[in-house]
C-alpha cells in the first residue's frame, strides 16, 4: 500500500525558517537542500508597488528598521484589518529604502541560533525569490497578506502580482500556488489571468476580513455545507495544525474528522505550521517546561503524516523528511 505521507508535498514555511531568519535567500536555498518541494513567501507591497517578501506589512518585527535613525520619522500607528498596529509599514517606504534593511529572526527567544545570523542578509522582492526558486528547483506557494488593506490604500495585490509574473512561466506553469485569508483576493488574481492553484487560508476563529462582520465565520465555512460551497470556488483549504486533532471523552488525542470531510467535499487540505519546539506542540507532546526546548515532535508529526494531506508547512524541512520520507 502507498504510504499516505509520500503523497504529501513539503512546503518550506518562509524557507527553512527553523534554521535561518525567515524569508532570506539563505533560508530559501537551505530549504531546497533539505528536501523541500516548495517555498512559501508572504507578500506585502512597498509604497512604489513592489511586492516585498516579508511576514507582515509592519517591518519592525523582522528587520533592523527600528535601529535605523534615518527611518525614525516613518514610525506610525494605523489600523490593519481591524487591529491597531504601531511600527514601520512597508507601504510607507519605497523599495530602494526597504532594500537597505537587514533581516532579523522573528522568534529570537525560541530560536537563538537563527537569531545569531541577524543582519547577515537583506530583504527580498518577489522577483528575487522567483529567480532563486528557479535556480534551486522549488515551486512557490505565495501568501497574499492583507489583501483588503492593500486595496484600500491603492496597492491592490492582485494587480501587482499579475504585473510581476507577466511574461514569465510563473503565470501559467503550474508551479505557482496562491493563498490568502481573503477569498476575494484569490479570485481577483485568477481574473487577471494568473493560472495558479487557489488555497483559502482559514483561521480557527473569526471571520474573513473581506466578508465583513455579517459574513459566515471560518467555523461556519468548515461545516459540510460550507466546504461544499467552497469546493466550487477554491482548490484547497489550509488550516492550523490544531484543527487536525480531536480528543475523546477521556481526553486522549487523535485525528479529527476534518481530513475526511474535506476530501468528501472534493477539496485539498493543507496544514500550518509544523514546528518542533514545545511552544508549538500539543500539551501531551511537550517535554519539559522550556518553550524553546524540542518536544516529542516525531509522534505529533507522524499523526499528521498519516492523514495523507495535500501539503504541510514546515519550518525545518529535514525533520519532516525524517518522519515522512
């Protein structure tokens, strides 16, 4: 019989971000070396419409911008998707300015070895990442971050993406997957002629920003009726790892029925993000008290591997290969 894990694609979450600061060239190249099938960049827009590979529109968490006096006056507070955020925003800088920044580890307390590499590398544009992906043979699973926010400020991500891939094989080769927590952003990309698999990211709670307060919640969209409706609009859904587990009456952990229900609806199922540190494991798989210590990740990841998902997001690609081949 075919091992279900052998059919699961390995997506390096922002590169091999367990070993090097996320979204850097080093992390992307290392991901290929460690056996990833694809890399996942998060995309935000600069003031001049360049798609920048960063975790969020706020740059202080993942770059050295807070230490750069020339950008001190750019610090601002604004509302993004209903949340007040203070920091330095990509849309307030041109690409030439962002290109001067140096990347930093986003989780330094949990990943001090990666944090030791702070400042070694700069920030990538989408075109830089696509070039590197071609060189090392990785597919690309691009997350369009805060689509509604970008549209409101006149930087629509669908238009910027269409321009970025126009005339390249990425627009039609099947090597590009698009994902977003906002379904409208995905459809806008397809309407612009980008031939890519569409993946709807679904949080554990709340409602998609583009649906508004009166729209169906993510939980309602994961009912049988909700999944059946989504199957006519997207190719797959992507959920938090915790959604794959359920507990019996005695509190023992096991697989939830989500994988079977999603397959029944004709949708692919992807999960994010597998990490070995205690901070990210289910309680019974933690070893010791320190959140940065590695727990019994092999048991938990084997449970995920047995589900035969379409793909998994992993920070340490080599660790997934140990448990899933």
